[in-house]
C-alpha cells in the first residue's frame, strides 16, 4: 500500500536527504575555495590554539563563563598570544541567549588588547537544517592605537550528531567587519573571515572535547594572508 505523507507526518527521508546535501555542499565549497588560484597564491601561516572553558550556572537562567586560550605559531612551536575571557550569559528561551563579556589578549612582549562585547545567540531552521547564529559587537582598546575601535562579528554554524555515543560535526563560518578606519592596522569593512569544521565528542554529562580546523583570511593595509588554525578545545558546561 502506497503511503502518502500528510501535512502532520514529517518526511524524514526527505529531511535527511536535504541535510546530507547541505553538508556535502559545504565540503564542496571548501574544496573549491582552497584550490582556487587567489587563495593558493596567498601567504599562508599555521597556528595551534589550546582552549579550556568553564560555564557554571549562577542562578535561574544566568550563567558565568571563564575561558583561557594560548595561541602558538606552527604546531606548538612558539607562544604568540594569551587570551582570557569572562562572560555573563542569560538564556531567554530555547534557542535564544544573550551574553556580555570581557576579553584580554596579551603577547609575550607585553602588548595588550582589551575587548568588551554584547552578544546575541539564536537558533533557526533552513531547509530542514538546524542553524546557529551568533552576532557580537566588540569594543576594542588596543595598545599604541589611541582611540578605541569597534568591530562586528557574525558566526553561522550547523551541528549534527554523527554517532550515538555523543560525537558530532559542526560546520561554521565567521565574518569580521571593522567599523572604524585606523590605518595601517585597521581598515573599515571586512577584515577577516574564518571557515572550517569541528569534530566534537561528549566525554560525560557536562564535558566536551573538540578538535577544530579553520582557514582564516586576513586583509588590511599591512598584509593579506591566509591562516590555517588547528584548535584543541576542552569545555565543562554546568548549565
């Protein structure tokens, strides 16, 4: 007997087909990007990042986050940057969350950058694909730059489970738009773009371990280059 899906019966086969098609399209786009002539001609740099992150509930829907990250040149060759982040988050409802935060970046030579930001996180659906959005406005105080500058960041991500044991894959793209002109270091307009993927594994009820690769594009008056970023990320989420 032929069964025709009704309006109240989800077409799971069609949904899974659209999800697979969307993921494969992202992989195809990445392959085309890396093989293109302009990208291949860019100066390339490799970095390794290690990150530890704690998130704890402090009452109701409020949470407090603490993150520490070290950036290395190459494969753990030389420390180039230390990063601290403190955030206060509030879950409005399922799929909607706001945060405010403070970050400090410090080089081994003592140069610092302080950032303050509000952030909005949203979930949505597009063609059967669950999507995650993050919009952040950064106030940046940079040593030797004088007046503060502002930057807008937008991240789009799709996460899906790949095993029944808690493993998942996340595809992401993040764009950075400078709102000020402080040449030669900062130009108004698109300054960076990072695209890549994350393999994650739940290690328990609250612990995650992630291995992430991103290719970043940086463009200003000083340099135009590509960056290969490999990240190890440990997360304990007590929300």
